């Protein structure tokens, strides 16, 4: 009998777009959605993309190790979500010397312009200013005291979200931020910090601004356990747009969400392909977003993609 025809040879490895991505970890629902979207996009394009994914478990040193191993492998493009903004010069200089372009995805780093090709991500200061305007609307003419749950200290997303909100307070003198503490973008720490805010300030607190939904979801638990009604006694504004915050809004336990889009797979890989081909890309690619409020949360819920 004739031998079966050999399977179509797969595209030679070196013809594929080989991309390494140094992910931060799994601190939030937002980041899980981002990772899932990157992996989904790569899987859809398995014939043309070879995706190497590293989870740094929240540690910068692990991200640096991952980048070094991507350089050793000779990948075409490196992606990095810098956990904090500083401490990247040495490893990014190595990537540059190896001729490998670097994409900052979802957060940026404080380095010279020639150490990275582009930063793809949201406008965090705009998110912060928007959050402040929304808080002002929720608190009305009377205004009130607000506490702030800050993201990871030194992270672009935390720096910008704090600055935007603080700058915008100039237009809302009736609002006062009485305390700001980091909850590291996690639900558990958000709850812990909110518990301590409630112990210190109790019924004085009229609003909570959280740099992400996970911290707000923790804060909502703390508020309920302290005997207050989140969404009523204490108004909430948080950032990201994960399903759980839409559920909380639909249940009347949260008020406003400023969306930040984690579905960055297409942005990331199409930009990486251009870089491999030697095409020019914008040095800053802003991912747009929207505001969602409790009033429409129940309708919005079935359409949420993350
Ligand atoms: O908002 C937060 C995550 O860097 C934009 O990081 C990202 C932020 C996101 O952990 O939930």
C-alpha cells in the first residue's frame, strides 16, 4: 500500500513572528483578561505567531530574568508590562544592543525614548480626571470626604490615576481626599486598607475612589462588614470594568466604573509584526475607554467581554 502523504510541513520557526511577553502576574481580574486575550490571539494565529509567555508572579526581578531569556532565545520582539516604572535601564539596554524592539504593554517605564519602540495602553491621567468628575457628580453640591485606594506603588497606572484625580480636584473644591493608601491592585489588600480607613474615619467617609475594581470589590466587603451601605452611604468610583463590578453596580452596591480595556492581543501582535517588518509605529498608542454607571449596569452586564 502507498505510504500516506506526509503532513504539510509547518512554517519554519524562523518565519514565524516570535514574541516574548514578560507579564506581571495575576493580581487582578483585568490582568487575567489581558493574559487570556493575548493567549487567545496567539492561538488563533498559531501558524504565524510563536508566543512565549512568562508570568513574573508580581516580581520585577522575574520580569528582568524573563527579558534576559527572551534575548538569549533571539526573539523578534519583546513585550513588557512593567510592574513599576523604574529599574529597567540595564535590561532594556541589553535588548537594544541585541537589536530586539520592546513594546510596553498596559503600563510604561521611566526610561529614555530610544529604549522602547512604543507604549500601548490607556491614558491613566484621563481615567483619574474622569473618576474625579464622576465622584463629584455622585456627591453633589455638598461634596464630602473621599478615601483613595492606590494601585501598586510606582506603577504607571497608579501614578497616573492618582495624578489625574488630584489635578481634577481643583475643579471640585467640595471634595476632599482625606487618605490615600496602596492596596496593590488586589482584592485582599483593598479590603484590608478599607477596613483601616473605616476604623479611622467611620461615617465621615462619603466616597471611595479605587484605582482598580479588585480593590473596590474588597472595599465593598469591608464597608458592608462595618455596617454601612456601599453605593449609598459611601459612593464608589473604580477603574477597569470587570464583570464583578457590573454585578455590584447592578445590585446597587457600587456606583460608577471607568473602563480600561484589557483586550490588547490584536494591538500587541499587529504592532509586533510591524516592528519585525521594520515598519514605523507610533511611540504611544492610546487605548480608548468609556464610563459606565449603576443605572445601566444590568443591561450592560450580558455584553461585558471581561
Ligand atoms: O487597571 C489593574 C491591573 O496596568 C492597566 O493593572 C493595568 C492595571 C489594571 O492590575 O487592574
